[in-house]
């Protein structure tokens, strides 16, 4: 399972970082940045889904692979 962030859709609400700080960071412009390559570590699936569900722009996708 992987997580994908479409940075072009991000508007800087940073709900993803608040809900899943182990997966997302905030850059100097207030935009979300995906930490790592998108591979979800064990135990991060729930927080990744929570972040995706709470993104107002639907910029986060969970890829089942």
C-alpha cells in the first residue's frame, strides 16, 4: 500500500500533517510534503486513510499495490 500526494492540488490546510505527521511535513510555503517515497510503514495505514479522507482538495490518494 502506498500514499500519493498531488502537490498541485494542495491548498495548505495541513490536515494531513496534523493527522499523520509521520507521513507528511509542511514546507516553507505552508504546503504539504510527502515524507519518503510513499510506501506506508506498518501501522500507518489507518492514519494515511484518515489524512486522505480529511483532505478538502482530495490531494491524497491511497494506492492499493
